[in-house]
C-alpha cells in the first residue's frame, strides 16, 4: 500500500509537470500547421546584434516523445511511437521589419523544416516496417536529414538573397509547396497536412 501511494504521488507529479510544460510550450512554440501561418507577433525574440539580417526564424525538428527509453542493447522501448515535429520557437525568433514579403520568406523557412520533418517521418516509417529498434539507427537517419535540411535552408537564402529576390522566392515557394504535397502521407496528424 505504501508503494502504491508513493507511485501515485510520483505519477500525479509527472502529469502535473507534463501539463505545465505543455502550457509553457503553447506560449513559446508553434508546431507546423498548414492552416496556421506565422505572423509578425509570433517573433518575440530580441535582435541579435551579431547577426546582420532583417529577421531570424528559429525552428527545429524535434524528436517525439522527448524522453526516449533505450535499453542496454540500444533498443528503443516502444519504438513504434517515435516521430518528429517541426517547431517554430517564438522567443528565439525576431524581426526588425514588418514587411509582408519578408514574412513570407520566413514562413518558407518553417515550411522547409516541415518538409524535412516529413522526410524523417518517412524514413522512420520504413525503419519501423522492418522492425528496426536500435536508437543509433534512428538517430543517424535523423542527423543526416537534419544536416540536409540546414544545407537546403542555406541554399534557399543564397538563391533568394534572403528573400530580396521576389521572383526566386516565389519559385521556391511553389517548389516547396509541391514537395510538401508529394510527402503529404507523412504529414503529422496534428498539422492538418
């Protein structure tokens, strides 16, 4: 009975902590969602004087669940739940402009993050199909595609001159839209494509 009460207290504390974390994240993190475009009011960070830019979009492709249980043999417990989500971080993103073209450029950075999240989900799905359980295999695939995402983002900025070349930015937007559609099977269920 004593252990049951202790377990119940720990379990209730974990639920409470999880709910608090979700509330904090709701105010500071935006998961990618087709129907929720970024707005300038989402950019809550402070200008970084060491970065010469008009805006900065902070994003990451986060592995979910955040705490992955791995045994001594590198096997993920409940590996079938492993996935990723593309998140925008409000407090690390900033802008010195309210220009709509610049906002569209920043949105496309976030869309590119979602594209690579879908590629990672696809790869994870393939690994789950063959019942791969080793964390190191999933981590290597994630790391490779995250590196590809960063290179793709840099190429986007180079070719569009950070959004200043409006025609190039439009071409990129059309291409990314087509690629998102091509990978729609791997959209996060909560993202509505």
